[in-house]
């Protein structure tokens, strides 16, 4: 996960507060509801110049920052070394 993704997540997580965002944080527990998820995905697709397939998201791609990062990498939006 890189800084751009972390910043986007922080903007969309209503319950983050002072908690640390880790690669394994539960996005749902931190306030990512369906409306916030849609706006987050639009922002991520624009920021990383990718189109995330519905299948990658249905398979847990929005459960944690690490899972979302893996979907971005799989879509060619970043190198796995980032």
C-alpha cells in the first residue's frame, strides 16, 4: 500500500479517528459503507489509472487496505514493490 492509497482511505473512513491504518485493518469496521466504497473506488481508479473489475472486489477486495492494494496491483495500477 502506498501513501496515495492510504490518503484516499483516510478520506473515506468515517470511524478511523486516531486509529492507525494498517494493511490488515478492517475497512468495514472503520466505517466504509456501500456509498463510501463507491466514491473510494472512483477515486482509486482515477488516481491509479486502472479499472478494477467487479470480480476482484466481490472476492474481498474491499475488506482491508492490503486486499484493495492487491486489486490495484493486479489491475496494473502500481508495481508490487510500491
